[in-house]
């Protein structure tokens, strides 16, 4: 490769090592490449500065602050109940899961988490698991598109669209719902929703079998993902990875089981983990296979919720999902942390209250995408540029909760 004459000297990429990444210090065989923030495979406004030796990645620096969502600063100026629409916009493809985590955190601060009717709890879990499937469909579909397959993306978006229409039927909104409220729900389920949801579950089961065949077990897909981006368990734990990224490395850690919140302890479902079936434990294939298997488990949860809602906790004329919604939310002075299992991992909220106001003094979001994305440089060193695209997609992050 010919020598490259650089006409400018950009600022250091890492303040901690002010000489390592200066362009003039690059060897003749190395190049400084910018991937994103407009590149489709970066899945949003993520910019990666890549030091490459031909097609080989020598080092990588992710730059995260390009979205400026400002969620945490907004939350310091709004009452607790008015923060829910902003929570929706963190991981905007799994808004119901965001709401569920945030609302349960506020309810625990208020001490009302065990006073809600079981119908409300089962409806919350039902819509959250529907949204979990929709989120995984986006992750798997866009991942297949990243590495060259367009058909799975179209098929999965077709079925995700059905879920979005069902959630719009419930809440009135397509993606940003404001449906799960502190102490209750915006509305009860529409009449006939349980039947339509049951029909969708029956429809989706053979579609998941097709998904396993055309994507996960596809020979080309295996060649592109097996033994690529291997994340060993120690590294995943040290970086704070959670969700399918952590479970893909072999650890059965799911907050729905570990913390046992809401009605999840009453439901029967398994926790899929990576097993190195076609490569090494913790590779890109394992992470995507875990997501597909989790879709099956979410269907099991949805079926059990529908059974409970149709038998033990039926709709009644006098049922009001807003009857336990507090008129004024004013927790005692405290520091409090609550967490739940989002589709991408542990979504946590730290609250600091002063005991006088209904506006939090501080609200900090522990975003699972941020921690999962932080391990990207470790997975990329020594890999090929084409493998970098496969590694990025396998982490399934949303920049809305990375740049908060």
C-alpha cells in the first residue's frame, strides 16, 4: 500500500494517550478510517474511528455523543408521571419495556408495588413481551441486512408491523406509548384484544421456525457469524454487559428470574444461553440465536398471560386501571435504584428525591446499550473490517439510550 500524505493533523482521539492516535504517528501500512455516523450498519449516529492495516483492525475508538437526547436533564425538570413519554424515547423500539422498568421503580419508592390488581400486572407483562418480540425482530432483521440478506428483514418487519398495530390498538400510539402509568394503566385492553393476540401467537409460531431455517441455521449466516466477535464471560461481566449479549456468553442471568418482579415468578419460561453450537461460546451466532430462542419464551409468557386474563382475572364492568394512580407523587427523601430486564439487558433508574417536591432531584438511567457497546473495541481488535459490521449488529444497541 502506498504512503498516504495527510494534509491535516486532527486532535487526539484519546486524551489518556496523547501520542498514540495522532495521524502523523500512523505507520505507512495503517489508515485512519471513519465509519459513521451516517453509515447504515452503525444503526444510528455512532461514529467509529478505526485504525486499520489493510483489512485488519488494529484499534477502534467509538464516539457516542451525537444524538443529544438529554433525557436525564429533562427528568430533573418534570414531575414523575410526566417523565414517562421521555422514557419511551430511550430505547424507542422497546418502549413498553422502558415504561415497565421506570414505573415499577417509582412504585417501589412509593411502596405501592404490591397493591395493584393482578389484571394490571398481567396486562403489563403481556404488552412488554409483545414489545420484546418486536425489538428482537428489528435486531435480527437489520442484522441479516447488515451482512447481506434482505429477505429476513422484510419478513420480520411484516410480523413486527402486526405487533405494532396491536400495541397501537391498546394505547393509541404506534411506537411511543405512554401506556403503563404509575399505579396502573392508561386504558384496559380493548374488547377482543385477547382473542386477536391468541390468533397472532398461533400465526407466529411457524414463522419463528422459518426464521430459524432461513437465518440462524443458514450456511452463509453461520460462516459470517460463527467464531466472530467472541465475547468471553469474564470480559462480558467486567464490562457490565447484560441481556442477550451476556447470555450469549453462557451466563443464565435474566432479571425476570433473578429479581422476580411483577408476575414473572408465577410464569413458566426458560432462559436461553449461548452454547457454542456452531462456533465458540459468546460469538455473534450465539447472541443472535439467543434472541430467536427468547422470542419462543416470550410467546410462552404471552400465552400464560392470556390464559390468566381470560380465566382468573377477567374483565369486569367496574374495573378501572387508573383507580390506584396517585394524584400527587411525592416520595420520601431517599436515593433509590430500580431495574428490570429490557429486550437488550438491564435497564436501571437511579432516583434522588428531596421529600418535598414531585420532581426528582436527580434521575440517572443505567442504559444496557451503553454497556454493551462499550465492549466493541475489545471484540474488534485483530478482526477484519467486514467482521466489524457483523460484530456491531450482534450487540443490538439503540443510540437513544446510549446518548442520554
